[in-house]
C-alpha cells in the first residue's frame, strides 16, 4: 500500500499529524522540527523529499552520510543535517564538518574530542546529549541518574554548549514514560531542545514537548536492509 503513496503525500500526512499533535496541547506547530531520517536510502530516493520542501535530514552513520550528502548539499545549500547515531571518536572530525546538529554526545571522551575539534575547526554544531532512558545495555547514551553530572562535565570541563537531550525508548515499553522522563531532566537542566519520537510515536513525543522528531519510514517508506535499527 505505502508504495503507492508519493514521498510528497507521506510528508504532508506527517506534517499534518505533527501540527495537530502540537495544537492539541497548546503548542505552536512551528516549534517542532521534523527531521527526515534518510538512512539506507540513496540520493535518488531522498531527492523527491527535498523537492517536496523538506530541509532537515538525519543520518545515523557518519560514513553513510558522507557518501550521499555532500553532492546534494552543493545542489541544495539550505539543507540542515542531523547526526542521530552513535559516534566513534575517530569520526568526530568528519561529523563536525558535515552535521549542523549532533544528537548523540554520550561519553566524556567524545565530549573532549568534540571540544578539541570545535576549537580547531571554528565550526560549532548544536549539541544534544543522548540519554539511555531505558538503561538498556545495547543502547548508547548516559543513564538518567548520570545525566546532570555528564552535562556539567561537558559544560565546565570542555566548554561545550549543550542545547538539549535525545532518547530512543525501549521498543517494548510505553514511550510516553520515557518522553516524560527526558522532558523532566531537560527541564531541571534548563535545556530547551528535546529530540524524541520516531515514526511510531512522534505525535506522543510532541505532546510531551519534543522540539525535534526523527521520522524515517513514515516519510521514506519501509527500509529494505535492517541496518542498526
Ligand atoms: C532510524 C532512526 C529513526 C527513524 O526511525 P523510524 O522508525 O523509521 O521513523 C529515528 N531515530 C534514530 C536514532 C534512528 O536510528
């Protein structure tokens, strides 16, 4: 069925649902940014979504992003890129060069290497800390109880500006509990940005205060290969 719907129509449906979710809780729809997650899709699959007016795109792997975005960036200079997957320290330089927002700052070593690269390059991406709200061993992110200390280390030891928090709730749990927890921690730390909500739960995330939703399959259709979720 979904194959018969064009990318433009899918995008319109998502935008409409986002706006309704925001208005339903008295929020301005313009305060929520849709990140279209293009992982596993090539430039030709992404182009129609750009042509339909989408400007913010997310990738979970630095290397995959490097393979397809630089050319599109030349053609569409106003695109904005978001790194939403875990980062190795040897990829920090590339990530800072390519992404406008990094959602996955998750350990002291990455904070240190990022700080060095930001000073060296003079490029200043917006930074979010990933929180492993479900305390899952296979997932990246700091645990909720470690978040205050980690944000403090980022700010005070490394001079980084942290703008918000990001989470990926456990697949088998009620996401709203995790969204509420992330919102509470962000509120306590006075962090304005909340990156939460994917294709299955972005409306709920908006009800709980998401300022970024990361939506892949609802925009692009089902992914073929099962790479990193
Ligand atoms: C793939 C991915 C998404 C988008 O997932 P969908 O369920 O296709 O919307 C969002 N966030 C992260 C971190 C991802 O890796």
